[in-house]
C-alpha cells in the first residue's frame, strides 16, 4: 500500500474542511481507497492527511494534481505532499 502524506497550515479549519469534503479531485475515481485527517493537539491550525492507494503510479498522479490544485486555493498554506510506501502495520 502507498500513502500520500499531506501537511499544511489551515487559517480557517471549517473552510478547509468544506473544501476537502467537496472532493474537487474525485478521490475515489483517482484510486484513493481510504483517508485519514489529523490535527496536531498542540497546533490545530495545521492538518495532516493520509490518502491510501494500492498503486504507486496513481499516488504519484494524485500528488501532481494536488500541486496544481494548490496554485488555485487559499484554504491551505504552504502545502507539502509526498508518496510513502507502507512497509509494516501493527495494531494492538
């Protein structure tokens, strides 16, 4: 499994969440099989998003589409994204 890890500041979480929920890039059609949204307890003005993919090429394509989208939005400040490979998962 591959994960696109995204991190950025959000000046207005509610506005950002509305944009995220609007799904402008069509997550499901783009190969996203699940996602996780997190906010640091010490800094709720930042978000971290993990988008899960089965295919590395689709994950890389999503990063390219995100970078293009970020040139047109104001709800995310200094967004960063990278493709990671999940090599181990363990839950108690």
